[in-house]
């Protein structure tokens, strides 16, 4: 949990204009699929599509299958020392 928060803080510092635009949500039973786009207010032409499939139990996410091209996520490779 702490690692995720550190990584998120680093990425947010690199892209303060970042926002997620949810384009579609599909719920079926205990599974929710979200189609979304990562946008950046500082780069209007930037859009990174991603999809997340989440399984819930007792109000908590028990499974997260998210798909995106992480190499294009602003600040991520730098945060993990690959840039």
C-alpha cells in the first residue's frame, strides 16, 4: 500500500494536470469493467486509454486486472528508474 502511494505521489508531481476520464462502466454481478482515458490538462493532445476489470467482495476489490501501455504513463518509468 505504501509503495503505491509513493508511486502515485511521484507521478502526480510529474503530471499535475493529469486526470482520468471514465468513458464507460459495465457492471455484472460482482464484477465491474471500466473503460477510461488518462488525460493531461497540460497536454491537450495526450490521451492514454486503459481498461480495468475489478471483482468485489464485501465492498472491497478482491481482483484488479487493469490494462494500459504503462510505458506511456507520464512519470511512471522515471519513478521506477527506467527512464
